[in-house]
C-alpha cells in the first residue's frame, strides 16, 4: 500500500463515517492510476511519493491529513479549500492542476463510486431571482474597482482576449476581441446596440468610439456602473453611451444589435431560457446578437451541472458554465433566434488568464494595501490558476456565437 493509502487508513473518520472511509480508499486508488504525467508529493517529513508516469508536477503538502480528508469528503471543492487554508502549494500550480484536469475523465470512468461520492453535496443550481442575482454580482464585482485595476489591463476587459502573437500587449489583444464582436454584429452608426453585462464599459467605448454606434449598457453592479460612466465621460461619449443599472429581465426597449460578453455563465442554468427570451424580445426583426461565452464540452455537461463546484462556492455564486448543446436547447425553446455562426477563441484564454494572474501576484503588496488578506490572495490565486489549467488541458472552451432575429 502507498504512503498516502496508509495515511488515509490512519485518519480518524470524518463526519459521514463509512462513506468518507470508502471515498478515502478510492482516492488512494485513483492516485495510483494517474497517467499522462507524474504527481510528486513532497510530504511534511521531507520524503517524496510519486504517482503516475511522464512529466512531473509537484505538490508541497504542509498538512497531509487535512488535505486528504478534504479531498476524500469534498472532492474537487476540498482540493481548492485546502489550498485556501494553506495546507498545500506547488511551484507550478497551473501545471499541477492541468495534470489533474487531464486525468479527470479517465478517473471518472475507472472510479465511478468515487465520482458518485463527490456528488453527496449536489450543486444547488437555484433559480436566480432579481435580488439574488444582484447579491451574486456584488459578491464578486463589488470587491472593488481598485482590485480589478491591479489585475486587468488598461481597457478593463474581464474576458478572453485574442492574440496576434505571443508577446502582444494584453490591451491590444483585448481591443482585437472587442472589434471582433463589433464586426460580427456588423455595427454601423445607424445601430443602437444593447450590451447585456457591460462590465466597466470597454465594449461600449469601442462600439461607440470606433464604430459610431449608440450603446446602452446594462449592469447590476453599482461599482461597475460608476466606473463605466466615468470612462464614458472621459472619452467624450456621453451622447452615444448610456450605462443603466438594470437586470436584463426587466429592461425594456428595442435594439438593432445585442452583445453579451461572458455574462451568461453567471446566471445559472435555470435562467438560460429567460436570457434568450429577453434577447428575442429586445431585438428588432432582422436584428443580430453576438454572445461570447465559456463552454463546458457537451459530453461533460450532465455530470458538471449536477456536481458541486469550487468556483461557484467561493468566486462566482450562482454561476454555471453552459455547454453548446444546452444553449442550443434554450434558444430553440424560448426564442425565435437562429444560430448564424460560432467561432472558438478559447485557445487564447489560457494566456489571458496567465497575464491576469501574473499581474495579480506581481502586485500583492498593493492588493494587501487595499485591505485584502492572505485567504483572499490564495482564493484568487487558485481561481486564476485553475481556470488557466482548464483551458490548457482542453476542459474549457470560449466561443463567440452569432444569433439572428
């Protein structure tokens, strides 16, 4: 039996009793079957244990008993919680998490009981009423504009960039992405475009400033709205851009074009149909929408939508990344919209996230000066690293979808 297996046997059973013990033994077996890479575990006593074969990724464990108990009883959520608690770290966090991503599918097939144990605490996936939606947005975005200023580039764009070359400045890559959305919409000065989830105004500034379109931007984050209005005013675009604090479900109007950039992931599965019904209602006949969204591969959707998720618990309450098939069903069931095209841009999300994480970690003194503690730093480090790892391993995608009314 491996050292980890022996450690698992020595841990007093956590609450949950037999299920916890079974999950712990299955976890030890899963590590033994690791492939497409080697996991090197450096234990507190200075010894190392190796699992798998191929290129090595290292985990430095400060508290092996707590780490294993969390993973055995909480699954992937427990791995993130253990990192937040400072119970382990890695010299290459992204590489380590990418290794685990690459082994996820094979592990589920080999250890179906372990996968079932991870679902003991199922994803809530509640319907988001207007008040809950506002609270969820405030939980993340109202951490403070200053925090996002430290992490993002000068465009303040919080979505996948599109790079022309590896060393291209992030701001230039973000502007390219924003222009791609405008071009997919075929924007002209004759258009009035609605942006659902306008963030800090980067798309509105591009659509109005470079294409001459009128823009109405919706957000339910007061912090975002305040900064977006300031940026619009500084750009001299008050006559073309209006920022409105309002939920898309209650907004009224008629628009020739509609854009939504990585907003639909935040609303939860039960709101997909409501989102597309609103797009249908708000678009004029002959109108066009461009929806950019992160996607889960269709074959993972059934398991993912039922399983607990660390990012939903600690970073984006209420979120659920859709699959393309789930969106197609929602469009067909709730609207008269037709798919007119889609392009994958997720190949560049790993690099986008790498840049954000490097900026965040490179300015930790300023982050702490804003009043954020070590727990938040570890939380955001794990969030950015795990997201980058997901894209590098091919477990996540990002697509610009064009819909016509």
